[in-house]
């Protein structure tokens, strides 16, 4: 009955999320979930929130959570926006800032939701190639545009852009919004949040899914000067005034308040990333420098697709991207627990590496 669809729907190419396979004895290293559980304080806060108030609507402004995030980043509550996962925050940003009748610039190899949102919101895309080292070179973004968006670190490559290069772009590109998507920033980079007070064209988007182990709770947020946040609120309140329920608000706030657990968990992931990288290199892999909770690796003697399939047959799931061709040799491997790393390495040795 596709004849009943709106014309736009026929043109959409939806985002394909990472596979969530249902297999016994699965080693799941394909969706960049944190291998560690969230802080016990999160679970306690959610349990307390369940006890009363579920018959009432949640705070539509998420005031307590926004105040907590603002304090954490040294900003005011008016400079914080929250949404149902960073994907929703990005969607609102497309509506609020990028429908300019000019092209939106983003990396040619990057988060695959960017072109999907261009199709949904009828934004003209303009992809910018990575350099020969598969890095984002912000000097290539000094061209006319209706906005710029890029992840830092980039996904799926994991490579980090220095903060000084981002600031230089902000200083040069003053007539459109520069959105820095920092889903993985806590695993090895300096957040551009420190630049928010200085640059009215900067929007920083983060998520609690990765470094705070809350992929199942769906909480994302944006940091920017008040005029940018006001635009996001106008879009949100024209779409859904209650994006975060009571449990999500309580759990997210508790996650930010338990700094000791956060630091210990991120350090554990960073340490395991270093061990995984070294072990893969000993097996002959080239591993790109990663500041994320995953690595991007290729082996000179084995095709990425074949390796990923052979690992899958052993119950070890990694992510492979067939396109574009210049990354088809790579596998993206989530940093898991030490036991999961050991299983991956054993699986690779089983293949003769």
C-alpha cells in the first residue's frame, strides 16, 4: 500500500542501526556499547523514581538535569538542551539551523545518520573527503555552506581533531552553525564545550549512551549559547514537549553526579583499548589511532568482509562497512571487557593470524 505514502517517504534511505543479534555465547563488539554497567547510583535513582509520580507528566524542561549538566561543564542552564538520545538532538538541530537553502558540509566517511537527516529534512548535502590518513581536515571546510557537522572523534575511524583546529574553523566560519558531535569525546579528547562562551556559532552535542553506559536510557544533550538553545526548544516544543521521562531524567542526573565511577569506567575502557590495539598490531593489523571506545583496523593479507564473516561464524560480531571502497578493508571493533578482547584475539588466531 505504498501508494498511500507521502511523496517524501519514497525518497528516504533510512539509517541502518548496528545489528542486535540473538545468538548464544555471543561476543558482541559491533555497536560501541560500553562493556561496563552504569553507576550503581543510576540504578538507585531510577528505582526511587519508580516509586511515585509515574502517573504525572515529567518536567518538560528537565530543569534539574539541565542544571546538573550546566554545572558539570561550567555553563548556565540556559546553555543546555536535552533530548531523547543525541540522535533526536541532531534531528532538532537540522530543523533549527541547517534548512538554509545552502549545502550542509559533513565528512564523506562519518556517522551515517547525517545523510539520512538530509533526506528527511530536505537539506542539501555536501560531503567532504577525508585525507589520505583517513582524517578529517577542517581546512577543507572553508567553503560556502549552510552549516557544518562532524563527529569528534570521527566514527567509524575513531580519529581525533585537535581542539585548536576546531577553534580556527569557528573563527573563520561565522555565518553558519558548526555542530561538533562528541558521542565519543570522553574516551580521549578535549571537549569543544569550553569554547561555547566564546563562539555564538558553536553547538556541541553529546550522549550518555557511550561513556556513561546508558545506551538503553536514551539521553542526549546539546551545549551552546542561549540563542541556539532557544531555537532547539522551539523545535522540540513543536514536536514533543516531553522527550525525557522521569526515569531518564533521574538516571541521567545521577550519572553526572557520580564522577568517581565515571572516571574509573572511562579509564578502564581506555586501558583495554590500548591492550586491544597492541594485540591487533602484533597480529599484523594496521590500527588507526583511536580516541573512541572502538578501533578501526585492517589486515594487509585478509579482506575485512571475510574476516568479519569468519569471526561471526565463531559468535564474535564486529562491524564491517562495505562502502565506501577505501574503508572496505577495515573492521570497526568495539572495546569490550578483557574477556571479550581475549575471545576476539583467540578467534583471530583460530583463523591463522
